[in-house]
């Protein structure tokens, strides 16, 4: 490079807090859950969730592809869309985590059900549909998660969409 100067990246002056991100997660109940089998073949599905004590819980059937994949490969990715404005790109909370499969009679699940913490994912009759084949998925998110658009003024993102991404460390 002769005489040319490279543009310096702008400083990202706005960042969401961990509490703000957790509030957005709790306000929502739908996400895309991506799993992969032992060979790395991906599978993504839309699913309802609840967020309790820093963990995500999903109700599903034991014979489902996502359960088979998690038993082979516990690494998952989650994408939570966060629509804030009728224009521009949707904000989002994408992150990776580790999943485990818990039976419907697991003591942790029994305690959460008794406390009414799982009713938002069980009230639609999913457990009745799958009967004794019903189970739950528990996802522990990585400490560092990514966000897009959250905590950033809309005009900043509309002027330069590359300025919308942030990394937040969950408490």
C-alpha cells in the first residue's frame, strides 16, 4: 500500500448489558434450535422454550431427530429473533450451548413442573401427544453470546449494518 491509509473501524460505543439480554430472552418463547449428528449433518427446527435460572428448557418427543442428534453430539446453536421495528433487519440473539436430554420424570423436571416453571412449553399438550415418549431438553448457553442490534440505536445499524453485532458475557 503506497500512500493509502486504511479506514479505521469505528468504535462500537453502544453495547447491551447482560441483564438487558436476559430480559429479552425471558420476554420471548420461540427460537430456532440447531443440532448436528455425530457426522456433523445439521438439523434446525423452530421450537418454544422457557428460560429458567440461566438455562433453556424445551419439551419434545424422545424419538425426535433433535433428541437423537443431541445424544450423539450435545453441542447446539440457538437463534432467538427479536423484532423491534417494522423496518430494517430483525435484531437477534444467536448463541451456542450444550444440551442434555432429561426424562419427563427426572427430579429436576419434576421440581420445575411442580413450581409451574415449564407450563409455557407444556400447556399446548405436547407432553400428552408424545405420552411416555415425552422428554425435555436442557440447554446451557455459552457464557459469551452474540447479539445483533440490541442496545444499539436504530440509525446506527441502518447507516452501517456491520455495526449491529456485539458480544455479551452472561452473568
